[in-house]
């Protein structure tokens, strides 16, 4: 369900939602979540609402696009997880490096993704993200 749209962003909510991966794998989300997509940021954010608090899963991904079929983006494997206690952890670095070589990611793409990782690990506050001021 879409909660809000602006010129550059979509904020939605989901619970037990079917997700289809590019390789055809399918799975269902386990808890309610608020999702944030932006046309200029190279990440999307999933705020997972659990009994012990809210944690954030940030996918390094292309800015989204929307067509008649669905909201779409390219997931670049790197993820930043922010735990309920505020700890931040970079995930899936090896997978990213493997795909970077296999799929020939450009130096420009690598730079953009790593700058956005820095933003998430060092400078992310939700008020900055929600202000919709692109980097």
C-alpha cells in the first residue's frame, strides 16, 4: 500500500508481501514494514517493525522507476543494516565484489554505490533522507 508519493519519492507499507527476485525466486516478508524509495538516491530503505523495536535494512540499489507492471530497481547486493540499538553493519561485500567483476560494473557505478554506503554508515539520519534532498 502506498502511503505517500512526491515528485521524487514513494513511501509505502507492507506486511507478508510476496517478493519476486530477478532469478525467479519468491519469498514472503515476515513482518510489517515501511518502505522508502527515491529517484535520486542509490539505495532504498525498509524499516522493519518488530516486537523489540524498529530496524532498518538499506539496499544499495539503483534509483527506482515505476511502470505499468511494478516499482522496479536494480539491487547491487551491498546492504547496510541498522539494528534497533543503532549499530550499523555493512553486509554482503563479497557478493558485491563477485558481481562487480562478473557483470563489469563501471568505476563510476562503483564510486556512486560506495559514496552512498558512506552516507548510510556515517551520515544517515532519517530526517535527512525524508527531507528528500539528494546527495
